[in-house]
C-alpha cells in the first residue's frame, strides 16, 4: 500500500508538478517504508535469536535422554525396556 502511494507521488513529481506539499508527502511515505522495514528486520532477528536459543535448549535434553536410555539398557533387570 505504501509503495503504491509512493509510486503515485513519484508520478506527480516526474510530470513536473512537484509542490512542496507533494515532496513532503513523498518524504513521509519513504520514512514510513523505512520504519516498517526496520521493524520487520527487528522482528525477524528476534525470531531467529529465539529459534537459536530453543535449538540450544533442545540439544542437551536430547543428549540427556539418549544417555539415560543407554544407561538404563545396560541394567540387568531391564529398566527402560
């Protein structure tokens, strides 16, 4: 939506009908697009960081489960079978 508004404003500017108001409107739209892209990048970085933390948390649990099962399988009385 913002990019289509920007295209419309730039069309007016390209035709040579650029008033101060039109140029200011273009600046506002560009700033809004930049702010939105910045916010999306921050959200993506946060999701990536959280996914990385979850993977780090899962690895020890999986390793611990494997070690427990391995240890239990060596018991002569059949615990964990």
